[in-house]
C-alpha cells in the first residue's frame, strides 16, 4: 500500500470523535484532536489564556532543529502553560516547523477554553506532527492514553499469519532500538520480507524526553493494541501522547535523518 493510499481515522475516547479519510494535501490537515472536558476550562480573561497564547506563538521558533519542542510559560499552577510538539523524525526542519506552526494556530480553535488538548496534523504523505498542551507539567511524562487509530481500508488476504508474525516481530525489534537510542532521536525504522516480493515497512517513535524504560513501556503497550486497530490491515498506525508506530506495505519514510544530531535540550521554562 503506498503511503498516499486512503486511510480511515478512528479515535478511541469517551469525549470527542472525529473521522477523516486521508489523501495527499499541500498543507498539513487535522488528523485527530481531543479536548479534555474533565480537566476544566479557563475563562476568556484568565492568565492561562495569555500564557497559552504566548506559548503557542513561540513554540515553532524555540530553536529546536531535531523535531521535538517542549516549552512552558507562566509562573505556577493553574495558570502556567506547558506544550510539547513532535514531528516525524525524517521531516526536514522547515516542514516540521511549518506543521508545528499550523498545529499551534489551529489547536485553540479546536478546543476553545480547554486547559488540556491534543491534536495531530498530517499532509497524507511524509509529513506528520503532534501538538499537546496542558496546565500541568507534561515533560518527561509517559502517557499512553488516549490512543488514536489510523488504518488502511485494504486487508491482507494472502499469507495473513506470516504477515502478522513478521509485522509484529519487526515492531518489537524496532521498539528495543528506539528505546535504547539517546536523545534527541528516539525512533527506529526497518523492513522485513514476508514472502516473495511482499515486504512490511515500519517506523516507531517516542517523545525525545522519555527515559529508555518509559519509551519501551509505551511502545510495548501501544503494540498490544494492534488487534483492536489494524490486525489484518495492509497498513496501520497507533498514536498516543508519548509514542507511536506505523507500518505499511511500501516504504513511507526516509532512511536518513537530515537534522543535526545534538544533545537533548532541557525543557525551556519561562
């Protein structure tokens, strides 16, 4: 399945549900979003709103050139705002910053006056980013819920048992590689032959500020959701606030990462 093939989005959540059929687009479009009503709402004139506005306006320009943004602004709970933005590791810096910028501008309108929100944006091709914000410290915090499913409309009809064994084995191996990597790139990509010309390609990724143990645990938990998401599907993705994986029948990622390898920058706090 080519990476531009139609995908259907399905959200597991007790709150808001959004369905989307994907195709290639020039600009990142909203893939999913979730507002957290149980976390409460802020008022129009609250300090949190001012802090969040400053934070989201500043986030794409915080100088992180490796696709991970963690920034906070304000003094103390409940008015201090925290945000994390993450791009797919093979996106170039310009595309990543553009995606984060689009997400920053649109996220507040998706969840007006909510303290907590998460949203993902995708161009139907190689560019994907996620933005989340909260009024509590979300840095270095492993959260594997809520989770979001994106899957192919096509099913595997031949060599299904071998396909599932190969796919699951590949994802588990990549999990170990990604978790063991030092910051800033906690990701891994790879491929395996299923049979004949049939191959499966996969990418796994954790937030760059997670520990090895938390990354491993997050991806382990996420991979166990395959039967609910996309067990027989020709392609699938499971996305959580802290980690994600994707697999396809054709190569959908770049083998090399263009951004410079640098030491992880601690969260920026204002």
